[in-house]
């Protein structure tokens, strides 16, 4: 069970990093990200929204 949870957390971290890089370094839109990485749409939307909120609050510099 521990291996499964570790795998899930690792995968989620990887996707979150990918969304950040695509959004803020490559300046891709949400639609572009969703078209590029199929099957993770819900998670990409959540991470995109979360990063938007953090940036609005000055949480990431």
C-alpha cells in the first residue's frame, strides 16, 4: 500500500511541475496544455487554478 501511495504522490508532483513549466516558462494556455497531455485533464485544470490563486496572492516568486 505504501508503494502505491508513493507512486501516486510522485506522479501528482510530476504533473504539477509540468503544469508550472508549461504555464509560466513556456506561456501555454490551459487549452494547449489539455490538448498536449490527454488523460490528466482534471488534474491539469486543478493545478492551473491553484497556481493562478497562488500568483494572485503573491505566493510564488
